C-alpha cells in the first residue's frame, strides 16, 4: 500500500502473492569526474567539480563529498547492481553523466562528453550484455551543457 495524494491509501497493483512482476534498474546522474585524483598536493585541485573548494583531508578512491563521481565509484556501483540483481528486465538510464564545472571550455568539450558517455555505455553493456537499455540524455549530456529551451 502507499498513500495516494488526497485519496488516502491505495493498492493499485494487488499482485498475487508469489507472482513474479519483474524488476528493472533506474540509473541517473553519474556525473563522472574523469579528472578526480585522490592523491593531491593541493586539496583545491582534487576535482574541478569542487569549484576550487578544498576537499576533506582524506579524499578517498571512491570520491569526496565536494566532488562528482570518480570512475572507481561508478564502476563499483554498476558491478554491485549486477550482484544484487543480475538479470533485470531492462535498465532506464536518464543521463547527466558529465561533471559539474564552471570551466566547461577547460574540462569539457564535445569530444570529452562523448568519451564520458561512451565509457559509461561500454561499462553497462559489459556488465549487463543481455539487458535492454532505455536512455534519455540529461542537461549535462551536451556541450555546452543545459541546452534545453527555457520553460521546458
């Protein structure tokens, strides 16, 4: 059961006990930062996605609060999905794969955006080779980013 707005509780599916209804993964907002480094000499240079704010004193291999995702975190997450549910019926992938940065011309370009999306695509295909994907790019999957008309 779940709460359905002003109508109170509802149970729209009423699935019979033991019935297999299927399963899927929904992935979104990877925001891969390919420049992430967990061994900086300057804590403001760990990742461009921190906007030059210093990261914690011990930025680790799986990332830092101020940074977008390093490859090791994304790779580990996708492999964990495979362990948890190895054969989903499909995967919905709603984009936003590139890093946040105020210096797009320095860290992003059309080639880098395509490379990031390509690397994530290959990872997903390698880990889930027999699974269908339904992808919708996000506003960070273009260069320059956020090329969505106002009001849409």
